[in-house]
C-alpha cells in the first residue's frame, strides 16, 4: 500500500513510502504466510532474505518505452526488481524511458530508487507555486472517477500552460508559426531545466566508466537523415544531451544538437528498444523486462476524446507484440539451423564454405521476455501522458510496483525457455505464454 508521508505546501513535494506491515518476501510474492510455507518450489527458488533467484542468464535487460508522465510506472517496476535483488546489466530506453535509464545508471545500486523518487518528485511540481495543495488534490480525486478525471484534466492543463519544474518551461514569447529560428528554438517549450536536473541527479562518469558492468542504450532520430540512432555507452561517451535527445518530442520540445547533428525523440520511429537489445551481437541467453506505457489492445472509441486517446495508444505502443513475434520466429530458425549443423559430420562443418556461413547465422541461445504494460484507468484520457500531478505519479508508481511483484510471484515466468523456439514471452495481465 502507498501512503503519503510528507507534504510541504511551500513547494508541493511529496514522498513515497511503501508500508512494511508484512515482510518483504510476502509482499513480493503476493501471498500470505501459509501459502508461502506450502509452496515448496517457491521456497527453493527464493533466498532467505526474500530475494528472487534468477537462472544464469547472460543478459538481464530492463527495456523502457516512452510515455511522458506515465513513466512513473517504470520507476515502480524498477523498485520491485530492486527489492527482489534482480539487477539488470543492460538498461535501454526511449523518451521518458531514457530519462529513467539515466537516473538508474547514474547512481550506485543502493541510491537508485531514492534518486528515481527525487527525480519524479521534482518534475511533478509546477514551474510556479500555484499548484493545488497535494492533500486537497488527493481528497478531491478520491471522491469518484468523474472528479478524478476532472482533477487530471486540470493538472494536464496546468502542465501545458506552465510546464514542469526541472523539466521544461514555456517559451515567452511563444514562437510564431512559420517564423525561422534555430532548430534548438523551434519548439513550444525549453528543456534547459532538464539538463540541470540530470546533472544534479546523475553521475555521467559512472554511466561511462561502468559500461562493462552496466550497458546503457538510448534511442533518438537523426533529423537530417531520418534514421534511428542508438547512443550506447559501450560505443560512445554519453552526456546529458544524449538522454535529452531521446526525449525531445516535437513540436513540444526542441531538437538537441550532438556533435553537429540534431536529434528528436526516438518514439517518432520506434518507441521501444527491445529489438536492439535482443539482436545485438554476440547473442546471449537473455531475460528482458519490457516495460510498456501504451497498450496496443483497446476498445473501439465512442467519442472524440476516446479517439485521441486510442490514436496515442496505437501510435506509441510500437507494435511490441509484433516485434516479439518476429524475433521469436527468427530465433526459431537460428536454433533449427544450429541443430542441422550439429547433425552434419565434423569434417563437413569444418571445411564446407556454406557451413561456415551457417555457423555465423546459427544460434542456440534462449530468450525470455517479461512484458509489463501499464493498464490505464477509466478516468484517464488522451492527456494522461502529460498529467504530472503528484496523485497520478503516485498511482502510476504503485501500479508498476504491484505489477512486477505479481509477475515475480509467478516463478515459472523467470525460467529458461525449454520450448522449440527457445523464445517465450509472459504478460502478467494475460497470464499466458506465447506459442512456440
């Protein structure tokens, strides 16, 4: 359960605190003590301190989609992984996912959740101190769904008019339509405050010097070529601008210049870096936590407000399930090719030219994709990605925490795939495994 433990009317800050009325293992498993005692398998796979034992995957990746204010959901997911003792060795993100990636990678393990909390507390404050007192906001929001929706709309309107502290601020005067300016000024808002926030909360020397232990990749679009680009700390030295470029969604935010090239938000081309992670060489046994903020599945809209919301969901969900389906088929072919090579005589494998080519394509590695998708609420609308109210942030965070706890309580989700393709996906909201 999430509760508000500290409120300051002066700067509208909140602190997240998660009740410790049951022990960590029970909270993580979503079980009562009797269920835990009865579950022998669970006992064998959970260490004494409640941390989850993960099979020996070579890569454990946390893959974060873009989605603005909904990104607090990803922070909750990371907290759940952290309390379970699951430490990713590859972080990949787009847009707000890239900013969460910067905060996680830019801090020592014991400080990461705390810094994520500080980041979200910062950017969920308005640029000017006219915001409704958080306690009052929560009181009004708790009346009914209609009132909660109205409060969210007010918050989103305030964001559009005034920006968010430590994130972005409106340009005054607002740029004129068709008026020529530099690429860095062609936007409705300035993101200079974001650079200061990242520099305050993230140690970029740590991000770059720790690349062998924690790989970091963020995606953006090159304005000149229109091509998608990944900034990777195993290939280049990452600076705040690389993460800012990944989240520079036009026309709200300006292009970010890096080494003479200008970049926009990677979500314009692909809002998830999953394929980049799973197809990078050398191929490795991989457990990937894919955290999406937009659901491709949804009901047919019945009014224009729902139409606007559904457009965003389809546009920014980035066809994640189609991507995983394609990757699964590709891995199935690679494993099949490997088995065919294994059946050939050794002298043929060693000397036949076609076998050498086939060896480069073949692979018997295994891939497990744990898919977590934010489930929007009935009172949320097309502006949910720029509703930065403290109440909404708190709710998104808690949803992520609950979803990852529920996921980790289903222990077979973490198992090495043993099916024909060597590739499985799991979704806690569907409770089903992809077909072989």
